[in-house]
């Protein structure tokens, strides 16, 4: 396993399996490598490219927020009647959609962290990172 992030590995994981728990785990690992490389000076980026890349991350974070809002329905159990079997299935559906490892809600939250980590890596690589940078990324999402 290499210590430098391989964007191809992360992209391949997402393309092969879509946005699921396994793909997010792979992308998270590669993104953390990118942050670590940027922290150590092993990854740099010019200011010219920085703006467009960070804007793409912010745009994706905004899209992700919309997706999260649309998946809020998964947090409530479907109405399948008052009989025990219906209640069991409804609870299982809600857990699978919102709470369980690999559920849509959990995966979207994890992907949000990947976007924050990628933004941190870019900011560090360009030499513009400050400890408040992560908070600024969250605030910029709120304005869209």
C-alpha cells in the first residue's frame, strides 16, 4: 500500500460500487493520505487551480446537503399497519435507511467528511490553511 494518495483508486472505488459504505471507506483513506501529504509538504497546488477545485468541493457539499434533506424520509418508519409484522418491517426499513452502517444517511454523512478532508488537503497544499479553515468551508456551504 502506498503512502501517497492515489486519486485513481478513490475514483475507481466510487465508480465500481457507487456511493456506498465500502466506496466511502476507500475514498476516506485516500483523502486522509492526501491531507497527510499536504501537511508534510509532499503535495502542493498552485493558487490558479485552487479556486476552481475548492469551488467544486463547495458545490458538491451544497448538492450533498440537498440530498441529505431529500433522504430525511428514511429516518421515519413507513406506515405498514399496527400488526407486529408490519411494525417489525417498518423498524427494519427505518434502521436500514437511516441508522445502520452503510445506510444512506450514514454514507452521506461520511461523504460530507470526505469533502471537508479534501478541502483541507487543498488548502494545506496551497499554503492557505488555517485552523479555522474547516469552519469557513462549512460556512460557505450555508450561503448557497
